[in-house]
C-alpha cells in the first residue's frame, strides 16, 4: 500500500475547451502543509508539464486565503500565471471547498487575487515587472533564434528577457536553438511583435515564451509573461487594455489590462481567461 495518496487535477488554462491553452497539474497539500521541496520537484518531474501548482489553505487566515507554489519539472519559480488560473478554477469548481469570490493566493510574488465572473471567466491580478533596455542581449538572442530582434529588454525580478520583433510572422516562424538558449542568462525568453496575427486575427500583440533553462522548451500559454508584455505595449501603444495571442502549437488568447498605481503602490496587471478540467486522479507516494 502507498504511504500517501494525493488527489490531483490536470487543468487546461486560457481556453474554454480541452486540448488547448496550457495544461497544469493542480495538487492540494495534505494536512495544510507543503511536502519537502525535493518531493515537490520529483512530483512535478513525474507530471512532466510546464508547471505543477501546489496549494493549501493559509493557516490562521479567513476562508478564501490560500498558499500557492509553482514548480516546473526542474525548479520552483516565483510566478506562474496559467497554473494560478488553473488552481483558482479547481478551487472554484470544488463543492467541498465552497470558496468565496474572490480568492487570494499568498505566493513568492506577493498576494494575488483571482475573481470569477458570472460567465465563468476568471480575472487574475498580477504584479508588473520593471524592464531595462538591454541592447547587449540582441546578438546572443539573435544567434539562438536565427533572427535578430529589433529591441531586447531584461526583467531582473523574473530574470526573463523580452525580445521585440517587427512582424507577427517572425514570431510564428521562430525555430530556436534550445542549446544556445540555455547558454543565455538564466530565465525565460519572451518574443513579441505587434498584431494582427499572421492569419489576420485581430489582436494588439503576439508572443511566444521559451525557457529551456527552467525545464520548459516552450510554454504553450504563459500568463506571467503578461507582467512584462502589458507594461511594454502600454508604453508603446498608449493604451491600457490589450488582447494578445500566444502563437504556440496549442495556441491561446489572453486579455490583459494595466492598472496604474495609486500613490506608493506598484502598477498591476489584470489577466482574464477561462479553464477546463481534463483529468482527475490520484498519485501514490
């Protein structure tokens, strides 16, 4: 008999139908405590998805307050948008949990809010990530992608690079050398260009996200990338509401909004999306 049985769900985020968007494993921690980091990493590797989300009610806090952590198959990350959306979907869908609306997650990126609307879509409130213009990255990024971007930026908090191109078709055609990407500064690489999409679908911008050094060759639908993309495109386009398309094989449509700060508070990014549960089961440890 297994020493421990953990229920889990696999949820497709940023989609209204199965087999699209980005899949995440969602697992509630037993007894209100996280397992060891080593075991959490092994479970995420076994799931072999871009992210596994682990959650539990926050001790001593009111109902609707949760702790949340995210692991790729190799490392823990400071923020994952699609796995946050997937976790919120799992909690909102649970009759046993009977969660209020909105709910709050306490994470390595601070306290995150997720609210569900009447149509079932959810809205996440995420931080914005300041970026520094980093033209020195252009050569290395260009060599890894086979085409040089027009601009490159560096996000110190997440340790992501943002590469901006002129045309959406360039983003769709990218065939990166993953070994060369691993040689770049650690973190992920966001590649973006103005819309519309190559097929003519209207959007403000398109993007893809690569993070082989984090165990993710390409993330199918990266919500946390909006923390960098929304502030960048807000400054460039002079607006605060955006529709974007992630041009991965599975594809995803994300709606983002920049909420300017009030006083000493930092700007926030609102990201809207849906999710669907595709698998429920148990893991034996």
